[in-house]
C-alpha cells in the first residue's frame, strides 16, 4: 500500500475502489463533502461530485478521480486539512474577519468542525503515507527544510479522448519544526501548463507552487 501511494499507482487504488463497492465509496466521499450542494464560504461554491450510478469498470475509474468524478481545489484543500486535523472536516470560509474603518472588529469567521470523515488513527496513517510521498516519492518538490510536509500528487486527463492539456494536481499540509500540529493545508491545480504534456505532473508542475504557499504561511 505504501509503495502504491508514494508512487501514485492508479491500478492499486482502482482495484481497492471496486473492492470497497459503490456504497462504501459514496459514503466516504460524502463524508468529505462530495455531492454536497450546500457548501458556502459564505456564498455558494461549485459542488464536487462522485457519481453513484456506475458499473464496476466505471467505479474503478471513479476511484482514481476519472469518469464523472469532479473535485474543486476548495474541496481537495478540505480533504488535506481533514487529514492534517485528525479526520475532522471543517467549514471553509473566505473572509477571516470584518472590521470597521477604524480597525475595530465587527465579526470573525473562524473554522468549525462539520463532521468526522475518518477516525484519528486513519488520519494518522494517511499523514504517514503523505509524508512518504514528499520524502521518498512523487512529491519531493514540495519538501521544506525543517518542516514536516505531507502531500499527494495527481494528474487528471482532460478533453475528449484525453486530447486536452492534463491537469496537474497537488494537495498537501505542512507543520513547522516548532509547531505541535499542521498550520496550513493547500490544494493546487494547474490547468494550462506550458510544458510538454509528457512532462506535466502533479509533482513537477503543481508541487513547487504548493511548497511556495506553505513556506509563506510557515514563515508568517
């Protein structure tokens, strides 16, 4: 399992998705926020979807993010944050606080737990796997000296017959050397990379962007 995760082996996870079954995959996806049209930040955002009317072959594709699976960067940032936060999915928000002209605070948003997507032990195991991606696998471009970083790479097919430029994905979290827990979770998707399509990848194209964002937060 670790090797498949660290090196992003699709066939292993396609098989696991089929073994889990439609009901199990649907329930797990829903626990992270897929198929939820009510997510707000505070205005409505495009929902992420996991198709539940699928046969075994379609389920295999859906389980690795293909077929009719749709995910927004916000959704995947929430997934990364849930892993980093012990399995709790938290409500996203766009504006941290509202202030008066003189600087006085009118209101603050703050993040609140919405639901538990997985047990803390499962989240801990996923953090270990994501650390392996950055330390030993496809996400080494996201490594930050002195920090603990976990991530997952992805490359999504795009266009009819995969004719479009692939999307490069990277989700991650980072914990500073003196921090007791992760301080930042990030999702990066690059839709129109300028590189040759054979060179486009989550680790090569999106991970360096995620690293820059995480470094900025850890230094703040």
